[in-house]
C-alpha cells in the first residue's frame, strides 16, 4: 500500500511540473512513461505505474489552467478557458479564477465517483445497445463541434479541412510501422505541444496587477458548473477520441454558462475544469465497464495492467481522490504564487528549453524503440506544421482532435 501512496504523490508532483510547463500535453508526458515502461516494470509493479499515470493526469488536468491563463498559452483541454480566464485576470481577479478551476476539478471528480454505481448498472447495457451506432454519434458530435466552434462559413471550412487532415494523419501514423507509443508521442508533441510554444513565442502579453485579496463565494452557478463538469467528463469518457475541448462544449450546455457572458463566466470556468479532471478518471473507469480505454493515459494504463479488474478499479478511485485532494491545494498555492511572480519568469527561455527537450525525447524514444528515424521526424515535423495552422487561421485548435476521432469513427464503422 505504501508504494501505491508514494507513486500517487510522485505522480501528482510530476503532473504539477508537466502542467505548469506550457505546451506539454498530458498524453505526451504519459507517452514518455509508457515508452519506458518495459524497463520500469523490472523494478515496479504494474499497479504502481498505473497509479503514477492516473495521479499525474489528474494533477496535470488542474495545474494546466495556470499557464493557460497567466501565460496565455492554451492547452488542448483549456483552449476554451482562455477567454473567461483572461477576463477575470484583466479585472485583477486571478486568485478567484484559480479557486474556481481548483474547486471545479475537485468537485467534478467527487461527482463522478458518486455516480459510479449508476454507471456500473447502466453503462454496459447502454454501450452494448449503442455500439453499432457509436460512429454515427461521433459523426454527429463532430458536425456539432465544427459548427459550434466556428464563427462564420470561412472558419467552418478551414476547421473541417484541418479536422480531416489531422484525422488522415492520425490514421496513417497509427497504422504505420511505428509503435503506438512513438506515434502518439510524435503526434501530440507536434500538434499540441511544440506548435503551441512556437506560436506563443511570437506573442507578447502583459499581465495586469492582481488583487492581493479575493472575493470567492460558492453560489448556484458554481454548484451547477461542478455537476455539469462531472457529468460531461463522464459522457466524454464514454465516447472514443473526444477531447476535453469537446466536453467543454457539452459542459457549457449543461451548466448554462457562457464563455463571453459576464456573470456566467465563473460557472463556465468551473465546468471546464471539472471536465478535465472527471475525464481523467472516467476514461479509465470505461476500461472496467465496457472494456475500452478512452484517452491516451487510459490506453497506457490498460496496456500496463493488461486489463482493469474490480480491485484495480478500487485502487484507481483511491488514487484519484488522493491525487485531486493534493492537487487542489497545490493549484491554489501555486496559482497565488504565479499571480505575484509572473513578471519575473523569462517565458522565452522557458519555451525554447521545453521545445528542445521535447524534440530530444522524440528522437530518444524513437531510437529506443528501434523506429525508422526518418519516418519519426517526418511525422513530428508534419504534426508541428499542422499544429501551427489553427493559430494563423484563427480557428479553434480542438479541431485537431480529428487525429483520434477519425480513426475511432473508421474502426467503429468496421472499416479498420
């Protein structure tokens, strides 16, 4: 038991590091650990590695909101939070924004766990009923997402093109001679990591002075946002390939919040944080309930554990509660520190260091897996180029989740 608790704590602190470094996607960090798992399993049990990955993903889910708001560098899962988060920052309410995302993640995680008995009874039957139509559900969700996230016809056309291109790239890479871990590492590092950092280097933002004190009260909008985040994150964990940005749209509909309506921003921010945290756990629960992982981290855990039984499920729930509790405190403390110290950090040097480090790791794991380095570099560079396009076309970067959604649709259509 002690080794699991220690793995949970270490995972939380690793998630803090990856969450605070802009541009690092949680699936990228998970891919590093998964690629090294054949060597780590000589010294540690599969359960220890699984708890580490889950704790890291939960901690990352909360902490990644800090750089997305204070540095203006959106992660894939927080891209929709930039506007409401920045709105609060511009009013000097950074501390309040941090408490909103902290409470949202913690509350939604508890809601997901409390609803688990209901999911255990109904979800296997529902999944069996809907499985032949999953590809239709995904397709409808994609069309809604493309329309909902587009401002006009021009952005809708570009969004559709990038969605299809990323999907074709995902299908090609995942069916290439490269291992799944190296493929995902190249894709996520390029699409959501390095590309975001490269673009952010050209942006110069000024952070207004933040209030030393905060006025934070839990009202019905916040409570509704917590429930919306937990429910949306669970639904998200049921659908293959869908990312937190898509779940945020669902949470927005459930919470009644808005990313541009003043009084409703708080509930919207809470709901989105809840989606991130809830999805991290439920994508793992889906392995036990329906036999299919629903995120990159869940895929890695499933591979390491060779399936999830009831004992594993109890361990994961215990780890999730522990991780989200510790992360809640760390998110508030580090968020407060960021609000006071942001001007002292050399963001340009930090970004270049991360870019070089991520590129080095892509090559390193390619060599360790005896992969074709030319194909690895072509995949990596193409992913970066594709990841840059949404920034310059001024469209939502979550459209690049086609990299996972299109292969999922093809598989569920019975064509893959």
